């Protein structure tokens, strides 16, 4: 089932997810709170995911088995306690595959949040992808359980 996940630390567009992503989003919000951050959601479940173009806001080419397609991913901007919104470009120093990667980048609340995501074994950060996408967070369902991913896809799109 697809539904709107609500939390006081989520702002922006409604965070529409699959029920199977609920525990991951609950952890995501717990980690936001622990690091004194908020999150401006730009995109979550998107049945039109594969048709997105850079002109429509896609930062990277959508994956054919992307977790947005089944409600197991979110894209958005972190907002720190000063109110600063962290854009994709501002996160590049934390992306190991970025030309702007800086091992000595500031170890602030955003860094601590990303470190927590990396060590969670539940969520992953798109900034760690080879084709990095610093505003992306998901639970790697397709990589971890492609059969379950396909089952959810078939439930959501029985006509395809």
C-alpha cells in the first residue's frame, strides 16, 4: 500500500511511500532528530519516475529499477539548525566519487547524519553511488531483494 508518511521534521512535498519503507523512514527521521536536522522532501514515490528528465528536476538519469518507482526512496534537501538548506552541490565534498570530494570536509551535523545513514544497514545515501546523487536516500530494496521489488512493482502496476 502507498500512503503519505508524516513526521514533524519532514517539510516540502508530501512524502509518499510504500508501507514496506515505513521502518526505514522512521529511522531516517530518528537520525534527523539526533543530528538536529530537518528534511525538505522533493520526491518520494513517483509512478512516472522513468519519464523524468533533467529539465523536470532529475539530477541523475532515473534507474529502470529505481526505488522511487515503488515508494522505497526519497530525494530532498537537508536543513541544518541554522536554517541552511543543503543542496546537491553543497554535499559534493562528502561524495567519494565527486571531483569536489574532500576527506577533510567539515564534520558538522550533516556529516554526522550521513555517517549514521552509512552505518545503519537499513538506509543508503545516493552520495555513495558511483553516479552519485547526494539528495537521494533509499533502502536498496532492488539490490537486496529483487524478487520483492518486482512483487511490489507488479502490485502497483498490474497492467504493465
